[in-house]
C-alpha cells in the first residue's frame, strides 16, 4: 500500500474525530486549536485555559461558527472535577465570586452534578452580560481568585488563577478562530 493510500485510509477511519491539533503556551495559559469534520465540513474550535493536572481550570472556548465580538464575547468558565466518590470544592447551585487582584469582582452560580461514571463535576461562569468586563479584568489583573460563597460562614478560596500570559493566549485563540482581538472598554 502506498503512503498516500495509508493516509487516505487513516483519514477515513478518523471520521468525525479531530483532524488537526495545534498547541501553544503563553505564561500560565495554554491555547489549543482543533479542526473537526462535522459531516458537512470542517469546524475550528479554539480554547484558552489555565490550571489542569488535577487542579480546577479557568477556560474560554469559541468556534469559527459562533457569533463573536462585538456582539458576543467568550464566557470565562471555572471547571472542576473530583475523583470518584469525592465532592467538588463548590457545590451545585452555590454562589461563586471571581475576584481580580482583590479589587474587581464578578458573581455567578455553580452548575454541578455527578456524571454516569460517578465523577463529581462543577462549572461556574459569570452572568453573560459581564463577560466583556471580566475579560478586561483578566487582561489587566495579575491573578483571579475563585471563591465559594456561603451565607453562613466566610467565603472559601477554591482556586487562584494566574493571569500571566492571558492577553497573548486570548489573542491567539480569537485570531485562530477569525475574531477580533480587541476588547473595547
């Protein structure tokens, strides 16, 4: 079998799986670009994230088929999972604060549960109308604290994300999916 025939057969067997992955690191942020065949054509998915390796993650995701700036901005999201049989640090429907350099704060409500394999997960994001302003804080702040809010005791810090490299990662992610890099004030 020729090399081209092997490549053609391999691409047919991959079907709807990712066809190309690109990866960059900027400071404490990682950018991943993935092209996937959807059955009707290719779609490009772009993400920027920090954390991982067992820690929670702050993530942004867009695709070249999404509406984008200046109408819609990517929504920063806190993502956490726990080992089987353990709980996440933030519970379902719990209030969450995203605090920048102990100055600016945005709030959201966590959405969590247990998946089919028994792993607890939770995600939290600010209100959709706060996305653009939160991105501006991410661009200029040095860190973001994620706090689990509690009505009966002090808030608990569950994660601190470094913003080192965020601006470059955001720019690479947005440019790769065909969107403007500008976040107007």
